[in-house]
């Protein structure tokens, strides 16, 4: 399977998100999958491998300086299409058990996912599962995998 992992935080930063993305990508590769990480271009030298794609980001005004992946950006759309991606790992801040998500406020994933014909999933911690009413433009991910190991 060809998997795209989208993230707004990745190497060279060290922390929970980059470590989790790297471990999940490595584990999926060990199972024989092709895994590509789409991460922000921090405009700093990083030794990326051929499976890492950097993209320009925007800064979200409400949440401070959180880089927001611009999935509408042609480079990302073309890379996903050229790589013939089967599955996209979609990040977010909060999720319903039905797969609706609260992201970073730009609607970029929703606009892209409404035309994506592959499958989508998210990995979340139990505290990210919330009840909220989705907005009419929201596109749910197809599978929400909840880490309950830490309960």
C-alpha cells in the first residue's frame, strides 16, 4: 500500500509529533508499505530521504505560529497523484468517533479530501476524541484509530 502521512511538525524538530510520525512510518515500511511523509519546509538544512516531501506552509493567525499544510498547493496535489497514494494519514486537534475532525481552521484538508478517492485515517489519543457538531463542509476521515494504551 502507498501511504501519505501529512504533518505540520517534523524533523529537524524533536518532540512527540515528529517522533510518532517517524515511528509509525518506519513500522508501516517494515510491514512492506511505501510511506511518504509530507512535512513543512522550514527553510533550514535537513537531511531528508527520498520518502520525505517538503511543502510551503501558511501560519495560522489564531493559534499563533502553527504551520498549516496547504494541500491545495499544486506540488502536494501532484505528488499525491503521481505517487498513486492509497491511504492518507490526516492530522487534527480533535475528532469525533465518526471521523469528523477539528483541524487548524483553514479547511484545507476538507477541500482536498472531498475529491480524494483513496482511504483516510487518523491516529489520536483518547483525550482528542470529543463530541462536537461538524460544519456542513467538513469531510470525515474513514477510520479513527484511538490509542487507549495510556488509559
